[in-house]
C-alpha cells in the first residue's frame, strides 16, 4: 500500500498518484481500508487521504498497536480530528479509557463526530492544550488544521492549558500505558509538566518532534528518566545519534521490546 503521507503533494509523482483521490468528495464518509483502524467510518476531507486509506504513518500505527493493553488508560495529546484516538480506543477495548486532548475547536468538533459516528464510548475529550503548567495558554490555529500551536503572545486565542501530571495524578487516574503526543513544537514544555509521570516509568511515549531544539530537549528529558529510545520502525536510537529525528518511541528501561 502506498504511504500517501510520505509523498510530497507538489512533486510530479505526488500529483499523478493523487489525481484519482481528488475526485472523492470531501464530505464523503468511507470505511478506513487498512491498518489497525480498518472498518472505522471516516470523513474524507478532515485529514490526509492516507487516513481513510489506512496508510497514514503506518509504522507509527503499528508500533502503537504492538504496545496495546486491554483495559488500560491512554492519552492522545494533540488528538486533531481523531485518527489516533480511534486507534487507541480500539487498542484498549471497551474496558479501557482514552483521554483525547485538542485545543482547536474545529478539530475537536470533528473529533467528537468521529467518535459519535463510530459509536465509541470509552473516550473523554478535553478541549485545550498540554503545557508546562495548568492555567491558560495562547493558541494559534495555523494555516491548516494540523499546524496549530501554542504561542507566547501575539495573534493567539486563549485556551485552557493542562499539565500532564495534573491530568493523571490530580484526577487519580491509573498511570497511562501509552501517551501519544503530536503538538507542533510544544513537546518539551509538555514533558516538563510530566516529571512525576516520567519518573513512574510505566508509560510508553510516542512523540512527534518538530525541530532539532525540541528533539534535543525531549531526548534529554527521556534519558534523564532512564528511558530507552527507539524509532517507530523499532530501531534503537544510539546516544551519539546526530541526524534529524521526527518521531520517537520512549520505553521505560524495565519494559522489554
């Protein structure tokens, strides 16, 4: 299966391969064709075509699926319109619990819609962003529905800010078995608000990294807490790695691969 998300839309091959997809109405609701989300209903225009095709970030999907635990609590930080929320909801089963956190109201509306149309009952949605401290943060929606991010000041809109430690320990939740996080450059701040959760060493983290600075800060944070670091394809990241890293899987050292 073609990994559509890995093909640049503006490239000649990207334009050629995507031509038939342009004919699919954006409001069409289709079953996801492959991957762990196979069979779930999906609104085509809410995200990359790879979502309903099932090929979107396929290695990451598979990596999350391999770590699933029936009945577990998991967090989807930066849930967007719900692709990974659906995956996590299926992964933990009816007795599990998914907390999906999304600051963009438009995305959150589609997130709720995808949960409703698929009759998902084990997801709790929090409208807001994860940050170093709880309170209020400024959110800039971005040019697309996948590029919104927290900003220090300027053209942002106020949103509720959640600290991960407060979400878990303030609500007396079970320690999450998985945290999936994709928050457009806010990942190191989110980890700074999760020191207690990191120190518990019971959670597997799937983190998208949006700059070299964010990567360096996040890798350092995980290493301070004695996590092993992997790429989604399963390759372990050596301490002296010098290349770009856009996705990381962090496992407590006591967890076997």
